C-alpha cells in the first residue's frame, strides 16, 4: 500500500466542498492535516460553520482554521443562488456544531504546517485562492515546501461571467499569485468538472446506499441539482470540488495537458479569466497540469464506493 498523501483542504463549503471533504475522509490514501476556510460561496463565518458541521457529521477530527474574509483587492461576492443562504442549504444539520475552530488564522496554520513539513504536503484549494496567496506572500519560504497545489477553478469558459469561473473571479489577484508561484499546479476547471454531472440514476444509487452519510450527500445533490437547473438550466449538478480528491486517490480517472495559464486581472469584460494556452500560441513556459477529460464511470464508482 502506498504512503498516504498529506493534504490541507482549503475550502468554502459549499455543497461540492462538503462532498470533497467526505471523499477525502473516506480514503485510506489521504491524510487530512487540516481544513482551512475562506470567503467564497458565502461569507467566511458561514463557510467555517459549515466545515465544522461536516466534520461533526462524519466524525472527522482534524483542525479547522478560519481564513480570509475578503479578497486581496476587490469587493466580496457570494453565490447564494447556487448554495443557498447558509452555503449548505438542503440537508438538516444542527445549527450549532460541537466542534470548534482552532485559535489560529488559516494563513498562519498553512505556513506553520508547511514549514514543519518535509515538503510532502499538498494544498487542495476548492474556493477562492485568497488564503494560499496570502500565505505565499507572508512567508515565501513555503513555496519550496508545497508538494503540489491541486485546485478547482477556472476553465476555458466561465460560469460567473461569460469568460470567468466563480472561484477565480472572486479573487483574480490571489489566483495570479498562485499560478505564478512556481509551485506545481494541477487545475480542475469547468472543462472537466462540467463532465462530472449527477444524473437521476446516480442520485438513486446514492440514496439506495441507505446510510446517514449517503442520505446527507443525496440531500446535498438534490438541492444542488435544483439550483443548477434554475440558474444554468443544467439537467444535473456538477461535483466540481470532488474532482480534486478523486485525482489524488486515482489520477488515471482524468486526462491532462501541460499548458500555460495566465490570470486576467485588468480586463473590463474579462476580469478573472484563466487564459489557457492549449495551442501553445504564446510561447510562454507551461505552468499548469490542466485536466480536460474524465472517465465518468470510474469517477462515480470511486465516490459511490466511498459512501458505502
């Protein structure tokens, strides 16, 4: 059996973030060093509360640290139309979690864990990249300590503007720091996550498992499916964030290209765009392992087995 992959999950729960946490916690190949939260789908108070609630629900005993409450430069934006006012609408969970966050800012937690490591920790950001950028700017020495940054964000098209995906758009300046940090970046953008769509048959299979966790995930996906139909006219919900964890468990699920990705921070209509150079027209040095394809059967088999 291979050595466990040590990860810090940096997230903004969020329905698909919650599923990502559950998938990571279920795997004997992943060791969660901690969970850090950031403002994104909802404000950071709510994303932290949701992370604590998910940990309570599945019995996950890891540090949870609250992070950045606003982007580096721009005004905050949230996504209540997709995730509801709480950020985790749908399932019924206790209003007040038993678990408490640690008394340390997420940025300092990330820096401390990385500096104490032997370079074996992977950062898995599935929300805006504010915490990661702040950590790199505050302590540049961590750059050489990060094994890999496996993120959900961006794509060759948008879902928040015509060209920009939500996580990158919310803090494009932070994304610019991360993508130009020199750390190996593996990117799961909309090109691949929009292929990980929940179908009615998948929902039925998850519901039929019959455990508390499978019911919880089923409730999450039912709400998420409803909002994606209302907002985007999708016939199912994409499980964006869980793609990152699925890759860490079994990278053969996905197809990749090594490309140059730059972040647009000045465009009037294109702010937050990830400029993905798939045709190598810029001649700029590639900086991203870009996921573009998914084996859907393997992906859903992995998630359903985790729930079982």
